[in-house]
C-alpha cells in the first residue's frame, strides 16, 4: 500500500489566528481533549491561554482528603501541564466543581476573560452533549462551562451594551473569529496531532493527583486519536466542530 505523505484531512489554522483561548470546567479537561492541537498551535508560534472554571477541588473520591487540600495541588499540576504544552497563561476562575451551573455570573466572568485576552479563536466543549455512547454521561460541569463559554463568545464578548460594568473595568468589546468545539457529535475539522500526541500524553500525566502513575493514559489517548483520525484519513487527530464568524 502506498504510504500517505499528505494529510488531506488536516485543518491548519490560518496564520492570522494568533491568539487562542481554551475554556474548560476542570483542570485536566483540556489535556484530555484538545492538548495535541494546543501543542501544535504553540509550536507554530501562537499564543495560547487556558481558562479553568473550577478549582477541581472535588477531584476524585480516591484522591480527596479534603476539599481545600486538593486545590493548590491541582493548580500546581495545571501549571506544569500548561508549561509542557507551551501555554503562556492559566486563568483560574475558582468555582467549585461538581455543582457548576451556566449562570449569568459565570458568563460575565468568561466575557471578562475573553475581552482581556482578546483571542482570535476560543476552544471549548460541546454544551449540547448529555452522553457519549453507552458508557459515559457527560459531566454536568463540562456542559455548564461550555454553555457559558459559547454564550460569552456570542453575544456578550462583542456587544457593548451587555455587561456595561466591564466597560468600567476598561474592557472593550471583542469579536471572536472562530469557535472550536471539542467533543462534538458532528465534527467538521480535524487537527493532525501525530507529532504532538507524546506531548499531550506528558501533559495529562502532569495531573498526577488524577491519573496516578498514568499507565493507562498513553493507550487511552492513542486510541482516541486513532479513532478521531479515521474519518479524516489521519493516523492521529483531534476532532472539532469549527465555526467561523
Ligand atoms: Zn472534567
């Protein structure tokens, strides 16, 4: 069989998309989902910021001695993972995990971050997906963070009259040019992560309080990447619903 030398299914971000903001509920969500693409974008010289809505203090039952004790650990591990990915800044909004809701307060907080960072592209999860397959119910925090993020992108980030108090903070409206939704059941863009999958694996393993020694991390992420790549003719990919405004 002829070896494929091009990647027809790969979606390269235009050079004009210099700033990217990833928004997620939990400290390790972006590493699980989009970190291969993030590593590629930072290698291409783009400026990536992460915004983590909750502290991740509720973590897992196994690793949670108490709510507060886990917070600094998760913050430290998030920064370590971000460093591996070449992410410039991590913003922590400090909400409690487990009970997150897509409130107006959260939408305003995310609007504030968007207006300050002024990204060309926002990356978040899919707020419409309640479950995947037959074994995984999408975490309500994931849906809540994604829902508020989408609503912050449009209309509140770009509309002067929404959240006028942000104008008082010196934050002018900002129009986001693209929204990349991960975990979509109707993806239309695939990023070739063949060269950055190892970096993604290392970044997720940095969340040691969640993954332990993480022997399962590599086969899991490789399996997902192969599965996502199938539809695009790529050996390893991350899939997105890409929207352009
Ligand atoms: Zn999560």
